[in-house]
C-alpha cells in the first residue's frame, strides 16, 4: 500500500481513487494526522507501506525525517506545477524523487521501483520457476506467455515472488494488498484470492506453485525455487568429481610410495489526472 500525506483532503481522495483503479491500495492523512498515527503504529504495519507520497503540507523536511526514522520505503514529493523552487524545496527536504501533477499511477510505481533498484533492494522484474513478475503494472509472464490476472491477484503474486525466501502471513498479504485501514473487508478474502490464483497458475504450469501452512502463512513452493538453479547439480557433480580425482591421486601416491599423508579436500550468495 501507499500513504499520501497532503493537507488537502479533497486532493488526497482523488489520488486514492486513481490508485484503487489500478488495484493498488492507498491511504491518506494530513501532516498532523500522519505524524500522530506514525508515532503510535507498530513496525509490522509500517513495513506494509511500499512508498510515501508527500503533497502540500507545512514542513516536508520534518515529515521526511519522521518517515526515515522508521521506514526505508521511497518518498516521493508531489507538486502542482513545474516550478523550480518547489522542486528544489522537495529535494532539499530529503525526498527520493519529485513528480508533477497530473501523473499516472503507473509512473509512480515505476519511479518507486527505480528508487529501490538504486538502493539495491528492488529489481525491474523477478523470475522464479517459470513465473516472471514486473513492478510497473505489467501483467506477469507464466510459462513464457502473458497471464492476465485480476489486479488483486497480480499484487499477491508480486508479493509472493518478492518475498520468495520467507513465508508471509494472511495478515501481511492483506495489509499489502488492501491497506491498513480497509475495515469493510475481512482478511479471509485473501484465501479466496489465493485459491483462484493457484488454479490459474496450476493450469499454466501443471503444478501448484504456492505452499501454505496453517498459522505460518504462504510462500512459493520449494520445487519452484529449485528451478532457479538449473546448473547447481552440474556444478556439484563437477566439483565432486574433481575432489574425487584429487583424493584418488593422493591414494595412488601413497600406494605407489608406501608412505606419505593423505590430505582431506573436504574444506575446499499522482491529484493525479488519472491519465492513460
């Protein structure tokens, strides 16, 4: 989810609508409301926020420092017009990037991902076991061809691929996909989304790529992860053969001379104008 901070509620509501049209959850607050909430909320909820968008408010610098004290998520300044002083003020406040309204949500997503790549904690795309996801709004490739997914399911798949080395809970997925303040929807909806996502992926891949364990959560199956290392077995075999040859040579040397020592070779990782 994304968090919009702007002292103009009308502008914020329009931005949220644009995000929702793209299947991306967003929340908004004034600078004062945000500061109070941010200081009281738990770390797990903050971790669900993928980016912060700072619009018109009293002090962008103080706000940016508050965010940076607890989150490494990208911060983007939003200005109403291409005015040099406004751009410089945003960068001076410590934001990672600046956009001018109107701006499409997909551009925001692309900029957020580009910031992550510069910090080496994001990639333009990730491919795991025949599933390739993108982070600019494009549909995933499954089995080499495009798989059109409902937006919520696509977001879940992106989250599972991004978190491929760890297990994520239903609550974490819900917060990421639906946001922290969506009280009108129950967490159980995630089970339905994943059930449908599984069916679509199974039809394309021929097997179920999602592993789930009660109380622990979801992750990509280990068999899917193993597909990421097609040369691992060859490398291990070659290494083992080389090691065996060295040991055999040592044995031959001992047998040939009748003395000597056999050495061990076992010690050798957005008032966005909703355009487009």
